[in-house]
C-alpha cells in the first residue's frame, strides 16, 4: 500500500479509503468485519463512515458495526484513521428531509455536540480522527461551527475537521474564518469526483489546492458506470447493472456512447475499467485517495490493484478526449 499526507497535515493515510456505507445495508456485519480485516491486512488505514449510514429504522448502524469490529482488539482502532460525518437528520425518515423535532440535524453547536457524543458511543472509541461536515449548513455561521469544533478538539474527542460536498467558496469561507480564529480549519474535502463527473475541477479542486486540503472523492466509479457497466449489461451480470443506478446512467444516449468508448479504449490496453478509473483519480495532484465501498472481497482486491497500477503513456490524453474536464474558473465560463 502507498501512503500520503492528508492535505497539509502531518497525518499519513493510505491512498485508498475504505468506504463503509454498504455495511449493514448490503453487507451483513460478519462480512463487513471480514472486509475490514482484509483491508487492514492490505495496508488500508483510512476508513470513512457517517452517522446516518445504516437502515431507516437504525441510522447509525454502520458506526455500530465499526464499533463491534474495533472491540475485537488486535490494535484495530489504533491502526485506523477513522473518519465520520455530521449533518444528516437522525430521526426516522429520509436523512435530508426536515426533522420531526428541532435541532436533530445540521451544524448548530448543539447538534454537533450531541452528534459527536452519539457517534463516539456507537463507534466504541474515545476520539474521531477526522470529523467531517457532511453538507453545507446555510443557517449556521462558521464562527459558531468552529467554536464547537474547538471545544471538541480541546476535549480530545476529535483531531481534525473536514468538509464534504462543499463548493469552492464555502471552503474559502470556512478556512478564512478559522484563520481569523488562529485555527487549522478544514484539512480535507470529500466530493463527487471521477472521470465522468469532473465539475469539481472548476472551483472545488483549486480551492482545495489554495487552502491545502486533501480531496477524498466519493463515487469514483460514478455509480458503477466506470466499472464495466456496458460489458456487465451485455453479460447480464449484477442486478445493479440491469436495473440500478448504472442502468439509469446508460439510458442517456450521450453517456452510453462515452462509456462504450471508454470500455473499448481500456480493453485495448488490456486493463479493467474500474481499476483504470481509480488509477486516474490517483494521478490528480489534490486527490488523497478515492473512497471505495466494496460489497465483497473481489471488489476490494480490484481496488487494491488500482493503487499499484501505472497508466500507460498516452492513455491520460485519450481519457480526456472521452471525458473532457470543464476547465478552470473563470476561463471555463469567461475570457
């Protein structure tokens, strides 16, 4: 496994991030434990979760599964850089809908305090290494957010703070506010970023570079489209390919054309599409490591191979032709 610094911090993390959103929903607890053991044995030390991950009647289930795995001992907790998130509504129902009772979501100092203590109980640990704001809270000023985070750092409950799904200007606002308070500010941004979805390059990636944030892309295979979706459709492999999100993407003629060209190009080089998509992200200067959410050992092994993959000369340019980026701001939309 290869390692890198998380943004401008001294923290070393693996270039692959184990995403746990499937744990408890698609992957039972025992199999989740096996996947975490396999990832740790392979050198993956960066695990990502969120307080709302689980099932509707048990939000937080995924954190509980990580907690039961940590409880097995063997240095598991000490070896893992643990990241979780706060924002989502923890009451039953859709996670982003209006709460049924006030102050059960978002980034008020009250909810942050309650949420971190609840996550610590579920995770069975005394601290969270990277505490991430899962979404922008337009109702809460960053002065309040940072005051709450400062208290948690002083209490030893969290070490670093990061963002997720923040636009570039919010990254700037957050870190300028932190700087005025003499604090480190955000050290990472977790965003949607992959070969087929490159809008983050316009402003989010430049903001991350300017403020020294490590970028942690989620959905690196674009909901399976970059993982051989056309080939799997042809071979009738997997329910997700036939009627899931990748099928929805392939229903767009323009996207299907690009994905077909992508799979043909990758096959000409004798490579696997999913592994190329992950390896491409690892060539991006600001990317710390993509988040992979394997449902089984075969998917984990494929992701691990991508870390060691060196893309052939000229392939990067050919990929840009199929999936061109949006260009940097403001030149992308102005002179």
